[in-house]
């Protein structure tokens, strides 16, 4: 099957709204739970989420880790508008900082918002460890979650 890539940015209101309303609750919560279980030492500091979309993962992350501040970045102002609504509804505006930026802007963004973990465009999670860094492919992690469920 040939993969059809999503547009780089969801600037049009209709696709952004459809994506924001899509139900990723179970998968996103599984991701956050596994993140917390895998990296229990991350209880504070900043986490950088690149390509945050409607901010569902940042919201879930600060609920599980109330000492963490998430710097949530997306290149789409339309998507960030949906994220602002969700963050306000969730009451986590002090813990989730929304920023509009694109990859060429990242060097200055990373210098000002470095933290213990970075999520890259809903695809990879990069975490800091005493022994170095760990990169987690979130798509592979999702497949593992589904596999574990099938085995139960």
C-alpha cells in the first residue's frame, strides 16, 4: 500500500478541525502512561513537543506529571487555535506553553526551551538519560501497545 503523506501544515480550518476532533484519546493516553512508566525520573522541568497539533498529548502529560511544563510547538496557526481552546478548557494554561514555529526556527527555540524530553512531530520521542539519550519511534510504540492488547 502506498502511503499518502499528510500536508506539512494543516492551515485550512476544515482538516485542522477534523484532526482536532478525531478520537485519539486511548492511543494518546497509552503513550503518556508508557512515557511515565519508562521515564519515572522525569517529574519536573520542561518537555518540548514539536508538532503538537491540538495539544492532546501535552494536556495528558501535565495531568500525569503536574511538575512538568510542556513547550508545545506547531507550525500551523489554525491547529494552534484548536490547541489554545483545548488547553484553556483543560485548565492547564500555566503548564502548557503554545508556540508557533517551524523547523528552520528550531535552533533558537531549542536554545530557549531545552528540557528533559522532546517529541518530534508525533513521530519520535527523544529523552535525556544519565547514560545519554534515547529515541523512541512512537509508531513502533503504538504497534507494540496494540500487540500487547491482542495478547491479553
